[in-house]
């Protein structure tokens, strides 16, 4: 089953 | 002093409808450029980004930058007190920084209401969204996208979107079986809103949670068209343009094979 990625892995907190 | 007047006040109802499944509170950042909002849902899977440019308002004044922490459930209750044809004015006074006022005026000016709402002190996390050249940008009728997401969620929890220059294919599978919907690029259309247009650098296949895509389609009433921007292994951008004013964008991280 595919696993959901976390958005913060792509967009860093600023 | 902050004051923003919107003749098309019903737009705020549509915007709140478009965020209600994802956000309960958010910070509206007001500056001379306009009003914007950026917030992640509580599970950090998706992000909502709203932009309303100052020149899209019928009157706009923002003397200094302002961040308004808003409980969206409370704001929805208040905005529901307006009629669809009311003119809405949002006001914040520097001398009273803990509240925002919503004023509703009927078109004939015979009924004027004002509601003062308490603001919240929110810890806002801002994400830096890198400029991306997407491999594929698909523009399609917003209602068609809503229908596809709804239909795919009858079959499974995830949808795999495969985009080639011929068209876009949505696939789902689940306990009951599988489903595929393929939509071809329009050959020619009379109305721009009905067109399916694919701009492609390279073919892309990505998998997304339908639960979130269905939340995004709550914005369907904002725009006739939706655009889907995709590149391998990066978040999808679902954008609804808000005519002459800005946009409502949603970002959704893809699912990956475990």
C-alpha cells in the first residue's frame, strides 16, 4: 500500500 | 487602519466553504498587496494558500502589515449572517488589535449590520514553497474534476493520476474492483471554461489521497476551471483562480510505495 508523504518533507518551514 | 470592501461579498462564503474541511483556524496576513493566508491541515499532508490582491477589492486600505489570527468556524458563523448580495467590509483598527469587524450592507443600503469578532493569538508556521517548473499542467473544468474525484472515491482511497500528452487518466482500486477515467485533451471547444488543456514536458504518474482531493473540490464554486500542476515526487498543486483577484491553491504531498 502506498504511504502518505508529509508536506514538510518538501517545503521547509520559514 | 485596515479596511477592505468587497461588493461581491458572497466570495467570502465560497472561500470559507473551500477551507472548512482542512482548517479550523488560520492567520490572514494583510499588507498593501492584499490579503493572504497560508496554512497546513493538522496532519501536515496538505497546504492551503489563498491570495486576494488589493486591486481586486472595491476599496482597500492597509496602513501597516497586519496578521489576523482567525477562528474559521467563528468567521463562518458571522459570514452566514450576510446575504449573498451584500457588500462586505472587513475592518481592523490599530487601537483595537484584538478584534476584526465585518460589516454587511444590503445593495439598497437599507440594512447595515456589523459583527465584531475576537481574534486569536496563533503560532503560524510558514512554509517556503520553491518555484517549480512542473512537468505537467492540466487545465480542466472544475466541475469535471470534482466529479472525477467523487467517482474515484467510490472505488478506493487513493487515485493514481497518469498524464501524457494524449490525456489524463485517473485510476483507483479497492475491495470492489477497479475504475479508470480517461479524459482527452480537447480538440476544439467553443467555451474556454469547458476545455481540457495539457501542457507537458514529460509524462507523470503520481498517487494521491482522494480524501484530500475531495476536500479541495469544495472550492469548485470559485472558478470554472481548475489547474493541476505535477512533477515526479513533488506535491501536486490544485489551483482555482479567483477572477480578477487571486487564487485558492492547495498543495498535496504524493503517496509513495512503502
